[in-house]
C-alpha cells in the first residue's frame, strides 16, 4: 500500500528520520533554556549556581552545540550578591583567620576549604551556621561531618572544637597524596574541588568553585 501511494506521488519527498529527530531536539533545547531564564529572573538573578545549567545540559543531549561557550554566556549574566565587609560577617572572618593563621593554609587553600563550608552550612553565602544539622540529623557543623561512625566525636562541638577537629583530620582524611595535591593547587577552584572530593566526599565536588572564588576575593 505504501509503495503504491509513493508511486502515485512521484514528486513527494520525505525528510530523513535523523533530521526530524535533530529538529525535535533543537526545540526541546531552546524551550529548556527559556524556562531556565524565566526561573532566574524570578529569583532576581541572585546566587545562581552553574549546577542548574549542567543539569539541563545533561537532560538535553545535543552534542553539536558548543555548551562551554553557552555556559560561559549564562554565568556572565548571573548576578551575585555584593561581597560583605569583614565586620558584617565576624564569624566567617574568625573561621578564615583560623584557616590561615592557626592551620597555616595559604589563601588559595583556605578559600577552597571556606568555599566548601559556604555550601555545607551557609546556603552558599558568607552566613555560616556552624551548629546546623542536616535534615534528619545525620550531619553537623561547618563541614557537615556525619554524626555517626568515625566523625561522631565532633557531633555538637563548638566552633573552636570543630576547627580543631578539621586541623586534626584534614591530612589523614584526605590521604597524604591528595593532601599534597591540595596544598599544590594554584587556584581557589582547584583547591575547592580537591577538598570537596577527598575530605567532604560530596556528590558534586565541582559545584563549590564559585564560592571558593568569592571567599578568596573577600578575604585574601
């Protein structure tokens, strides 16, 4: 039957299936970008993380587009809140000075650690909440240590106890090789990734780089 119809319409042409699929992908892609921009506008463009962009790009697999350039354009339009003065964030200043003065970390490495703390207990801001528990109470404090297992001793600890615990465990928890890589990092971004992966052991070690940069800009 199909052959007969085609013979009766010799001038009729059909788009190849792969082109139809590609066009449908383009429609989904641009629709997703429009939705994201609307959400960003609704949030007044404040503290938007690159993670959300990455999530969309994973869901919309169009390999023919230059996603790195698109992401760079996206981030260039994201407005972060102004950096607070040190007097506005005395607790954060105290933590930073411990990392650099007591623990002896260079500014790059201190920013890597601090950026992780901003995500773990500060809702990506300088307003650290050192006594906060995760939902369910499984994690606690500046680095959201687990409240069970080998980190349970810091559960409920004061700020100084938490910072001392970090100093006592940072090298052993990361391992000597990774700790040396951390100390050799040349940018806050790299330091934050290494610390996130080998100390925090979080699901997305690349999602804390912007916070580390902001910490470096504020305190260094």
